[in-house]
């Protein structure tokens, strides 16, 4: 299934650390010509401001800064490519959408106030492909699990569960309390996909963008959206020589 043939995707950003994951994901979805319905909680906006220095609001124009954002290049602050590796910068570099890409993507971008229940995503009759909460705070996780419906994010997540649609939750917190673990278990039992922001290190990590892209790439994989954010395990990763492995090693 191609991105252009998919139904809209709902992306919620809440107040857990890891705002870069949500911003990078939004950019990649729009680059893939995907229709995206965005909800940002007040705590999510506060974390975006604290971690990325961006002031966001409840309209496409007020989140334009997220589309223009790029993780700083540690060498000179100048990004050089969206999917390239640069040895001078210590890893992959991240560039924002171009002005042309932003203008083209605005038709696919819908932004809602998290208090507004009179929106399409609050109803099961509005057909979507999936919803992602990235990052997902512990409070949001709890609200989803208990079907609290206290805001549009919780309501939209409840819709995806009751309609048996894909719901991906990306918690980013450590350590985890027993209550958070229980909530994750209940969410998984209800049909959600739990995808904690735990990046792998086997793909030649050289810098922060490699770790960000690992998590975002796994989300895109579960949405069946093609990308080039990381090398896949295979020919480029032949694994260890069996002679170097001992019986019982794990």
C-alpha cells in the first residue's frame, strides 16, 4: 500500500520528553504525501518549546516551525541532507522541508485544538489509516487505557481502539512504575502497538539523528510507508561469524 493511497493518519504529540521524534515523524509523513491530522497537547507544546526552541499553536501556520526544524549539525550547524551521512558531522544530518515542500504539504496538514471534540477525528465515522501518539506521556497512556476521553487526543485514541484501527503509542520515560507497566499491558491487550522510544545501535550510530531516525523508521514501517531513514538488517549487516559464538551465548 502506497502512502498516497492511504487514509489520513492522526498524529498526537504529548508532554513526554522526546519532541524530536514527533517532529521528525511529522516531516516524514508529509514528505510521503500523507494526509496528517495533528493534535498537540499544551504539555506537548511546552516540551517542544523547551527541547527544540519552537513555539507552536493550533493551526497549520502555527506549527510551520516544526516543518522548518532541523537537528543542529554538531560541526557547523548547517544541515546537508535529509538522508545522508556526513563523517564531519558525526552521523546523519537532518534538514527541514523546503519552502516548496511546506507549501505543497499544507493541503495535507490539519491541526486541531486538543479541547475541540467537534472535529473529524473524534468520530468513528471518519475513516483513518492509523493514529500515533509520539511521544506518549504517562498521563496520556493512562487516559487512553481508561477510556477517559478528557481531551481530543484521548478521544481519538479511544475511537481507534473501538474501531479496531491501528494505534501506535510511543512512550518515552524511564524507569517505569508498576502502574505504567500495567497500563502498557492493558493497552496492548486492547489492540494498541506499544513502541517505546528505545533506539537500536546496530545500524552504525554516529550521532543523535541516527537514534531519532531509528525510532521514526520503525513507526513508518508499521504504517507501510516507504522511507530511507536507516539501513535495514541484511546484506549490509551480515551478523557475527558463528565460529565466534559459543553454545549458550545470548
